């Protein structure tokens, strides 16, 4: 497995250098379970992709663990079809980073630091659990999130160990929904008399 995974990382690095569209499979129990998109950056532990929906529309970015990658395909009919649909929807690939982090930097940490700087809403998937919020702080070992509740209101802070993170999402449908909920909550508060806010 380890040797095979080294090959996957090698493939992902080539695809990142080409800015190519690829399909990345991560679930051995679900042969249909894959993500397609642009491979943007890869380090020894993680891969950052700009994901596409099956309809060729951009669905934000996800950081995944390289150790979860079991297969990578590029240049196949599915990726060709996605490229055609993207062109039809006038969708343009926009990279997460303006300047890619240096080769030897921790990719997940670099993404978290950038999310904190942008005050971006992120979702963290750990096993069957998913939490959404904003990055308060992050270092090489853990991050602290200010969670958002079901209605997009600020909730408690949660500390998450980076090695627990299976997927980090930024700008996907999930985070866009929370941004809308936050906006609705802000509008609701402006309508309340000051003593009730």
C-alpha cells in the first residue's frame, strides 16, 4: 500500500504541475465514490483540489489525505466531458492560492492559515462527523474553529487535531449555505430593537 501510495502522490504532483483535470478515488467500498477537479497542490500528506460537480460547475476546494487516495485518473472520457460542460457553463478554474506555498511547507496548515486570513467558512470532515466554522488559530498540530450552529449563528470553539482531518472543505455548497444563513441572521438582528440583539 505504501509503495502504491508513493506512486499516487507522484501522479498527483505531475497533474498539479499540469493543472490537469483528474478524478481521485478515495473510497475502496464505493467504486463510484470519487471526486473530479483540478489538482492544485500536493505535499507528502495532502492534496488540494478545486472540485467540480458532475455537471461541470465549480464546487469549491477540498484538501484530502494522500493516504486515502486509491486511484487517480486523468484524460479519460469523464474528464473530457467535464471540460466540455465547464466551457458550456463558462466556468473558469480559479486557484485557491495566488502564490503556491513552497514545496516543503505543510499544505493543510498553509490552507488553514489562508482561510483564517480570508475569514473563510470551512467544513471539517472527521469520520462520520462534520463541523463548520471559521479558523481561529492553526499550527502544525491542531486548529481551533469557531463553530457555526445549524442556523449559521456563532457557537462554541472546538479544537481539532490536524491528523483527525479527513477532508477540509472551502467554498463548497455547504459553506455557501452557512454564509447565506449568517447573512439572514444578520438581517434578522438589524430588525430587532437594540435591547433584544
